C-alpha cells in the first residue's frame, strides 16, 4: 500500500481532515506514559479529537514485549475501536502498528512475530505521528517486538500506517541526550541502508538524503536546537526509515540489540558504537568475503560513494568523522566507560548475530572479527 506523508510546520492540523475522511466510531489513542503531555501532543490533539470517542493505551514498555502488544489488541477489541492514532517515539509507533495488524489476524500472535505464520493484508486504519527524530518507524513496514531478550521484527505491507504526519513541534521539547541517541539512529539507518545487499538505486537516493541531512543538522539539533535543525532531523529519520523499508538494516543494528537488552544502552547510541568501525570493515571487502550478489567492485564503488557523502576521502576519515560527531553530541564511545567489561564481550558476540540483519551486510563477518571490532572500542 502507498502511505500518505504529510510534513512541515503545522501539519498536525491536517489530522482533522483525516478523521473526517474515516469518521471513526472509536479511536485507540496509543501514546507514551509521559511523552504525551511532555511533547505537547496532548495539548494539540485534545482540540483535534474533541468530538470523537477515544480511549488511551499507554500500558507498555519501551522496546515493547509481545505481552504488551497482546494487551493492546485486547483493549482495542474490548473498547470496539475501529481506528488507531499513535503519537510518540519508536516504541509507541511500533506498538500501534503491531496492534493494527495483529487485531486482524487469527491465532497465536507469537507465530506472526516469529515469522512462522504470515500476516494477511487486513488491518485497523491508522495514523502515526513521531515525537522523536530517529527510527522512522512512522513510515516502515516493520514493528520491533521483544520476546524475552530476543528482538523480532513483525513484517508486512499491512504494518505500514495509512498516514504519517511529520511536525517537528513535537520534537522541540526533547532533551539533548534523547535527541543525540535518536538522531544517531537516523544517521546509522541511512548509512546501513546505503550499503545493504538489498539496496536499490531508489533506496540509496533516500539513504543519501537522510545521511546528508543528519550530518549537517545533528550537532545543532542537540547542542543549540532551532526549528530548522529539528525539522531536518525529523525528515532525515523519515527518509532513512523509508530506505530501510527496501534495504533493511545490517550488522551494526544486529550487534546493537544485546547492548540494549543486557546493558540498557539506548538503541541509537547502541547502533552508533560499532557503526563507524563497520565503515572501515565493509570498505575492506574482497572477492572472498563479499556477500552482495552484485560483486566486490559494486560494493567498493558504493563504499567510495558513501565515504564522499559523509564528506571524507577515505573510509578511515569517515569512521573518525562519525566518532567525532558522537563526541560532539555527548555520546560515549568507550564500552568500559559504559560499564561493559572485556569479559562481557562474550554476551555481545553470542547475542549480536541476528541472522535477519547480518545477512544484509555487504561483507561476511565472523564472530572472531566482531570480537576484534568490539575490542577496539572497549
């Protein structure tokens, strides 16, 4: 399905027209516990949805668990909701998207999350409105769900919301630390989708624009934010999300999940820890290690192009530029300083090989190679 994206200052006011189009009987309003009021969303939305019946759902964790989604599906059915409005960060939007499709698929929800069963094309109509500039979840056909400490992606065309509204007014109140972490997620998704084995000419155009916007705006958005930098980061996140719809993420995302699950490092920060080093790793691809079916020369050309997009002439320079950006926006780059000892690297190595992600990397990677990368950032 084709999603309609409405963006720019004041775009939230278009929600009135969307609701008049669907005329929902009852809305399931999916929000964060605190972010709904702190982001200014409650003040804006209360005026718009006044006159419509709705119930609010916020009883779920950051990085939502399967049980959280099942609670949401139960609430939607109990309250007879026929429309979903989600406003929040990536976890809020992923929760809403999962509820939208799982409410329309019979049987055990876990089977769909694990990919044992395929989703049908039915869903509850929905609008997604991000209050962070990071995941691009408002425009992806994936929903991140955890079962225990293992991360899964519920995937399907129906997972994509009908409308996404990008209005940076809801990101204006974000703290520097959240702006930094979510912003790095957007930048990393842009970079990973560019080199992914699934990339296309069209997806790389989206990736390139996301990378360019993020690199030019992230430091300002964190340290001295204004409307322009906030708006550009929100657009960068959305572009990167649309790029991963096609290309998907790669090794740096795979390795990030145990950093978050076991050591509570925020997702974007977790991805950024290894991504600079994967720039150099992937640049050193050869005929024996290439995973992209288009061949080693194709990957080499794309890596050269990527380095130039980042604003450098060498892969080493690009690596150090990303590390420099992390330091400028206050993100720690040393694992020891984040409370991770050398002994605990085994946890990352053993749990950082998500098959769905590693297979998208343009260069094969072994556990011993991953350990070497981790030892460089200890």
